[in-house]
C-alpha cells in the first residue's frame, strides 16, 4: 500500500510527515475548502488548515462531520492515532499550508470516498 509524504510549505520545516493512503483520502475532512481563488494561489496537491480547528480537534480527539443531506445533523467521529499524530505535527510546527506527495508504490485515487 502506498504512503504519502506531507511537507510543510508555510512555514518551511525540515522534517516531513509520512501518512498512509487511508489518511490521504481523509484529508478533505481537515483542510480548508478551496475557493476558485485558492485554486490559482495554491500549487497542485497543496492544502491549508486552520490551526484553531486543528487545536480543537487534537484536544477533543473527535471531528464533527456534517451530513450533506441535512446540515442540522452531524456525527462526532473519534480520531485515529495516525490522525492525532498528524494534527500534533501540524501544531508543533504551526503548519498552515502543506503539500502532499506520493512515496513509491501504486497511487490510489485520492478522490475516492474515504472511510474512517
């Protein structure tokens, strides 16, 4: 199974963070949604996070997912150890923007529906 390397873009850090293909598919739950302007500003496979949200998720150990069918309903999902380690890495380096790159192996489609 392929793995991915997350490299900090803002601020620049020396040590990248390695994640599984599973977490790669789940990143959309944690990153700021891209606007048309962001698409022009951010390079391919670059994402941004809100560090206030990251701190809240890391502290609580859960993330709230809103139902796409009913915005009044949500589920609280307990975070995995890998997700918490990644959030800790983001907080330790105050990483606001990062790039995701594949590390060898067959690349899976990151747009496939993720599973917790």
